[in-house]
C-alpha cells in the first residue's frame, strides 16, 4: 500500500508540474502576443507605406542592350602532323594492374630553343616502370627533339645527356645562371632533377644545386621566376599529395564495388610546395617556410595543398611576381608578393579559392593573361569531370575576382571533360585571346559506371568572338577546327610554339601512357602578327615576368612573358601579338621589365620577329 501511495503521489506531482508548465507557457504566449501587437501594427504600416511609394510613377531607365554578334567561328584547322614530324616518343606510365595514383597524372612538355639556333625544340617528360615491377622492359628516359623550323624533329636525347630513367612529371625552362641558354628542371615522384645547359649538353647538377626535394615528395608543375627581383631566376615546385605505394594499396578503392580503381586525392594527405631562392653561385636555398608558402589546414595543422598547376603572374601589377596555385579538391591559393621575400596567401579573400557555391574543385592546369584589354586579368583553371572550368576575372585596381566562366560561355561545355592542360593564345591572330584545353579521364573503364564519361576525350578549343557576342568564348567544332583535333585522346600537358615560322602558334599535347600529338596551325585568315623576343640585362636574362604593351588601331594589348602555364608544361618564350588586319609601318612597344622599370621600343612592320634587349633597343630576326 505504501508503495502504491508513493507512486500515486509521484504521479500527482508530475501532473502538477505539467499543469504549472502549461499554465506558464500559456501566460508567456499571452504576454508575447500583447508585446508583439504594436510591432505587427508598425510592420503593416510600413508595408502599406512601401506599397504606396512603389506605386508612384517614376521615369524607368531600361538597361543598355548589348549588341549581339552571331558570327560563327572562322576556319581554324589544326592538322595532325605527328607522324610526319619525326616524333617517336611514347610516355611510360608504369601501369601494370595495381592501379597506383601516379600512373594517371603524367606528363609534361617543354617548348624551348635549347641550342639557340632560332628553331623551337621539344622536350618530353617521361615516367617509368616501378622499381618493384619485375617485368622485362627497356629504360624510359625523357626525350629531347631538335627542331629545324619546318615541323621536322630529330631525337638528340642521348647526345644532349638525357639517359636517366625516373618517374618524371613536370618540367620548367629557364636560364637560371644567366649564361644565355635554357636550363631544365624536371619534377618527379621521389626526387627532382636540375639540368644545366653547357653548350647544348645537359648536366645533372641537382645535388650541387640543392633542389632535389625529398624522396617522399610528388612534384608536379614547376616554374622559374624571379620572386625577389634580384636578377636571378628562382624556382617554385608544386607538390601533390603525400603518397606511397603502401598507403595506396592499403585502401580498397573501387568504382563498381568489385574491381580495384585509382584512388581519389581526398584519400591522401596534402603536402607543402617548395620555393627555392637562387643564390647566384649555382646553388639554391629552400625558403619555403620563411617565404610563407607552406599553408596548413587551420583545423588539423597538417599541410593543406594538393598542388597541380602553377601560374606566376603579377596580379596587382606592382612589379613583383605573385603565384597562383591550382589545388586538387582543396582550395586554390594566391600567394601575394609582399616585396620583402615573403608571400601572403589571399586566395579566399580575393575570390579564387572556391567555385561560386563555395566548394573546392578538382583543379589541374592553369594560365593567366590580360584577357579583354589592358585592364582585365583572367585566370583560367581546368577542373575535374562534371565540374566546369573556371575563368576568374578582375579589373585593374580591384582586388576581387569573379568567376565569369558561365557568363562568357566557357563554363558549360567544359563540364563534360576532365581538363588537365589549359592555356590562352591567339590562334587566329585577330588580337583576342582564345583558350585551349587538353582533356582525358583517369579511369580506363569510367564509362561502365558513368555513361556520360569516357577515358579518351577530345581536346577543346574556345574561339574568342569578342565581348559583344552572345557567347564570348565559343566551343569550336570539327567543322572549324577539323577532324584531327577532335579525335579523343587521354590528354595531359599541352603547350604551344611557332614551330614552322609562319607567325601563328602550333600546338603539342602529351598523352598519358601513349604518344603525343602535334597539331600544325593551318589558319589562313590573312591576319598580321608581331613576335617579340626579350633579353634582360639588369633583370633575369630570359626577362621572365616582363609585361609587353603595344597599341594597334587605337586599342592597347598587353602580354606577359611567362612560359610556365598549362599543366606540367612550358610554352615558347617568344611573345606573339595578333594584329588582325592592321598594317602599320611601325609599332610602339612598352616593356615593363621584372622589377617595374619601363622602357619604350619601336618595331618595324608586322609579320616579323624582333629582339628587344634591355637598354640596347630593337633588332630584327628575319622570318
């Protein structure tokens, strides 16, 4: 009885508590309604007043209607001349069934004139079979092909000193010792290589120079630049994820739930990239930490970057090179040069870190250029499949970028492809920069799980129709560019150069685990051109980082001398200006040398190449 009575008393207490709570809640609601009533009356009054104000008739100013130019792309044939060129290179990815991530990523190309004969040569980075692969095979060193100026190439790899096999990825070109010829740096999985050019013979001086990196790093894109404006080319090396065979194989990556697949970058930790300062005596100093380019995850304090692409560019035009780094599945970086040997990472502040929804994308290749005029800087970034490529733009004097990929028509057609290499160039010499991207997936059997995706994918060319067109960047089809260019390949690095001396730029693409493609630019629109080669005296001899401005028909154009662009690759160092139909007898040229000093030059007529030497004026190279 006592227990029953206790239970009844407890139940009564609970009921009383519920009643008290209910009474208090009702009282609170009543008080809330009383207090809210005046507020509601005020809001109603404001709404009525706002409606009354809105009904007042005022003069309506319609937005300015942009004129639409529906002109289709012109004929821009890119002819496949690979077989006739003498190029016999084939990339060795090392794949043999274990599906290790590096097998999907290579490799790069460099366009250079290694022997200073005036003709462009080609350097192909090679990877190799893994050390633990016991299959019989042959060595797979990098290859150097000498050009003769007619799109004919001869393999000179052995006599030039390239006989090492290692798992190469990217390449940088630059005269780091200012002796007048181009040196080479090759990034790799597990140790990079610096080759000094000694009278067209390349000598591996990696250990003496101190730029090997560590064996546990995976180097990707790299580039020479003078970040401290001391007249010596320094070196930036992107590093991808922290990777090892054991880490890769310990994870069960799969697409279909059964067979093994290549792992996503999110499954691997990030890493720090490297910045080496040129000491001027053939040696470099690792200043990565002191310069402020080692970005950490703010939550976990581990390395954040998964760097794939590099664009050295003077974003704020203060005479000091900044660095834009494209990261795979984590935010992109913009390292702003503080002009004191240090950088500040401001990617999120200026709007290039994420997409318009605030998400990080799978960024690969990258390029930067003054796109529309002397005031508009554009940064193009190729992204992963089902993600549109980016086209970040900003105006001179502003710090904030806006992704204009969709507004310009560039974004939607890129969602279908997985874009690696990407660059700006003027394919038709009309004075407007076009965009080219190399595409190709990672998985050979991706179509089994994603019907919209293919392993081999067509490259993409976007013709610049101008700001007044309904679509500023137009995806060019086979009817304009030809069937050769539209054939699917597993594209990676891509670069350009005028290999045949006709003034327009030809294109070379690397193919993962396959043979490259060389496309001759056969456009014949009659547009004029001007090609300029710069030689520095007080700045670095290559004048890397210089900005060149010319005026054509009352319009100014600006180009930056920067071979580091695309993905793992380097383009030619001569700068091409498309002049359209302009046939002036002379052109005024203003060069802003690295460091900010300006110098005025005058060229002769169009359709020629001129050398502009700092402090010494202009000389003509006959074409």
